[in-house]
């Protein structure tokens, strides 16, 4: 039981034949080769699989690929423009917003989504928005600092 | 996950016909946050999923004659951010905001939260305290149930094969009323509650004594439930320590919690008493503010 779905991923259109049970995460990783999004918990809790669906952040590990049919998906691969990193990515590097890196694609996609709607968030707003993106290394302080640094760039 | 047939009808009648055709083997899917997770864990294995995504008329938040109607496809995030709901039923907007994470709230829907019938969920508790009703459709028919008759057991509802939640209706609170939703979270902010309590308080015109109050409990029984014995103690009374204690004890007598990693059954029973007191106090304070600042 398969279906052909049309996805627009990071600006490019794809027609993909998928089994109905394929998750959006598996479709991105296995069918489209976009392995930036990670599977952590597999039950929508850890945030490693965070992508944007029509601009709204979701857990792609518990979204069916068929649910995204006809929609726009943004993954971590879609953040940089040409060779220039997205300000959030640059800020995570400059401020040390990661250590092992497994959660980082989800963190930066979530942070980008926050700054899209709230360009100058308070620390409390950052922590509430990001509470579903688990990180076992940084203790979160550096992540909040990174997002504030990216927001500062919005200001300048 | 098991293989399944996937249908994406574009009209409600079409969806109801498919649900009728597949009967027990079909499940309706909206955001899928609950259903896909259960399918991934092989707790449910439907032969057919009927997507509600493309069906018009199941979305929107509307108000008529003192009743607000939330379409089954309204997402938690939409409910949370609805300016109308924030103004007229802030307790409900706040309850949706307390669910999981923003990622989940972008996907999870009002109807899905009911059909999933996990007693640990937040919205059913507040909806129960607000006397909400569920509008249920099936091919060629519809019925309406009080939310208290809708939940039957852990993950079990009154929905028959072929039936679908179309919308939920919630009466607005009378003047001089306040409401609250409190959730005890000893672990993380996106966790299920150890104990959750929603309360409403409507004051007499004097603004001092309670005319009517309602209390609903979550995470402490196979379904969310009303603490009716506790409610019965409120009418005509003033809020004081003695009343809070009596209401808390009555509510504690109504619960049947499970021991799990969020607390032992005995602890949850004691915390029911504590949280009922906090919920009533907050609802009472909100009602007092409403008396001072009438709409």
C-alpha cells in the first residue's frame, strides 16, 4: 500500500512514492537523502526530528509522510543560503550552543521558527518554546545564549 | 508500523462512508500525534486510516448564544492563541497551552484529544469542568453526548465503529464566575500531570458566597472525572480553609489512581486534596475579580 505524494522541501518539489506507514522523518532521510533531521526518541518527545511544516515546527517522527502531501517542509538543510550559514546556525557555532551535536539540527530549526515569529524573545520565551528540544550535553545555557545572539543580529 | 490503507476524503459524508465500510478496522486520523505514536509502539494496528485533514467544516472557533463551538480539527495551538477564547474562556486557552510542547500543539487537534481518551490529557479535564458536549457524526446520523458520558475507560470512549467527533460545544460561564486549571508536574514542563484539577466558581451577586462550583480531576482515574461530592459542598459557602479542606477530602475519596513513575497511588490521592484546594482558590480569586470588573 503505497501512495505518491508531492512535497516541497527546502524550496524544491519532489514527487515521492511512499508506503502509507512511512513517517515524514523516514521519507526525508531515506527517500530524499536529507539526513540532517535525526531520530532520537521516535515518540515526539526529544525534538531531534524537528522540521517546519508550512512554517510551523513539528515532530517529523510522529507525522506520516502522507500527512505532509502537498505541503512545504523546511529542514536544517534548508537554512543556509548558498555557503552562508543561517544567523541561528552561525550563532550556535560562535556561542558554543552544542557539544556532541545530535540534537543540534532540531535545536537550530526550532530556534529559527521561534525567531521567525518572535524576533526578540526573552530568555523565558526561549525556554518555553525550546522545552521540547532535549540536549544532554550543554545544560541549555549555551543554547539560550546562542538564540539570544542570533536575535541580537536581528536587532542590528 | 503495520501496513494500512490510507484514505484522504474531501467531504465529511465521504469520510463517514469509509468509516462505516471499514467499521472496527478503521481509525480517523487528524494530526496523528497520539495515533501514530501508538501505531509505532504497535498498541493499535488499524487496517485503514481515514485522514480528516482535507475535510472542510471541521475547523474554526465560533460563538453563538453563549456557547462556543470548537471544530474537531482546531489544533491545540490555534485554541491556545485564539484571541476570542483568551478573552471569553481564558481557562480553556490556558489549558491547551499546557499540553506537551509547541511541536505537539501544532499537530494535535481538539477532536483527537477527546477520541484518544488518555486520562492524563489536559483539555478533557477543563472541558469536563466547563460542562462541554461532544457532537458525534456517523453515516446518516448524529448524536450529542455530555463529555462525562463520552469517556468510558483508559483509551476507551463511547464512540462506536463508524462514528467521528465533529465538534465540541462549551457553554460560556455566567457573570461573576472564575475558572482555573492546575497541573502538578514534579518532573518536566511537558510531562503528563501527576494530578490535574480544573475548577469553576460562580459567586452569588454579593460576591462573597459561592452559588455553584464544578471540579474535574485528571490523571487520577481511568477517565477524567467530576468530583461531585466536593462540588456539593460549595453552594452557599464562603471560601475558607475549612471549606477547601472539606472539598479536597471529598475529591480525594473519588479518585482511583495508579502507582507509576509520577507518584504512588497514595501520594496522588493526597495531592488530589492539595491541588483541589489550589484550583478552587484560583477559580475563586478569578470570580472575585470578575465581580469587581463586570464585563
